[in-house]
């Protein structure tokens, strides 16, 4: 029989019920399925009750001492305002880590883990809406938009909301094996391992501009011509600038290069076509200026860690689609 595993999940006033339930749901299923002696306990800053964001009162939440012997200490989310973690919680997580526990920050809980210093000089992921806050607060943490979770062995962080399920299943997989994780996933009727990362969920609208400028004009011009050639020379000519001046002005205005911007806009169009039409992938590739499906698949995999066909299966708004 596998070694018993004790999981301590941090519960606080204002936590969303879903985030709090995710680790309990996955880890308790290990016990329910007879796959291992796993025990999950909720602990708070003090023993008693907490009130969730939805207005539910949860009683019999243990005090911080309940985390003392845990093998996994999980911060399942955090306050929406992104406030810094209180010193007592930071000390608890640092102490747990020092004695060998794995510290887990799911969704916004990654901010709390970063506040402990355990992610300094390492990569991490959190909900994409908190990327700016994380970057400002912890510039020594390398954020990754392309994955659902990052496991350093001693510290794990996950992307937004449902990615917590993926991260918890991963923890089951690393401790009990793929067969056990697959059985838990089947029982919960979720995918045992999802492809891609949250980059595919991020909206990237054009930045608002209060006055006309050559870069904004050429961006609008390019958006109507994504199916054709859009070289840097052609973009510069449309902006009535030299190639060198255009590149410099474009980077100053957008923070990226013309080539990267065009590729991102082509991918945005490809996502919309995959979601809303049943065009075959080769036609989508042509309509977006990729020329052929191989180039589209390569660009899609690099940007979103998934394929066009898999993306369509997940996000299509048309019943019965699935053309490859």
C-alpha cells in the first residue's frame, strides 16, 4: 500500500467554493477509490468557520496547527484584490517547505506562494489576469502563459480556475502513477491530462488609442489583409516609413516586433474560424495567411501547446464540428 498522504488546504474568508473544493474533490477521490490512504483537512488562520465568496458558511475548519504534519500544503486561491499574504501564513508555508512538504499554489494562490520567496529565480504560472500583478510584485519569478501548471517537485503552481484540477491530478499521477490518476479522472468525468495552456483563453484586443498615428493605421490596414503577404517591408511602405524607422516605431508603440504582431493576429483569426466555422484546417490556414496547414499547426503548437483540431474540439460553437 502506498505511503499515507496528508493534504492541508488553506481556507479563508472570501475563498470561492469551487477553488476550495477542487483539491478536496480530487484527493478525496483517491481514498474513495481505494487507491491510497489520502486524508484532506481544511485549515485556516484560526479554528472555527469561514464564509465563502458565495455566502456559504463552512464550520469545523481547523487551525494552522493542522498543517504541521501535512505532506501537501495547498493554497487553493487568493483574494481577488491580490493583497500580500499575511506573515503568519508565509511563515507556515516556509516552515512546511523546510520540513519537506510540497507547497502548492492553485490559480491566484500562486501569488501567496511567490510571497514566501519559494519561487524566486524559478518559473511559475497563475491566472492570466494576475500576470501583471505577479510581475510587478515578483520580477524575479519567470511567468509562463503556455502551461496549465508548473511542478518543481517541492513547489507547484497552476493557471486559472479549472487548471487546479489538472494540477491536482498531476500530483496524484506523480505519487501513485498514471493508472491511479486516470481512475480518479474517470470517476470525476474529467480529462486525465489536458493539452495546451491558458494562452488559448487570453483575449488580446488592440490597444485603445485616442488619436490617429501611422502605427495604428497600418495595424487596421493589416487586419483586413491577413490572408495575404504582410512582410515588414510592405507594412513599412503602408505606413510611409523606412523599414528601420517603422520597426523602431512599431516596437515603441506595441512592445513587440511587426512579425510577431502579424503572427499573433493570424492566430487570433485562426482561433475565431476554428470556433465558429467548419472549414477544414487547410482552408483556415489559407484564410489566415499561413499558406499551408503544416505551418498553421506549427505556429498553433508553439503559441498554445495544442493543435488546431484539438482546439476546435474544445471551443467550437458549432454542434457536430471536428473537421481536421
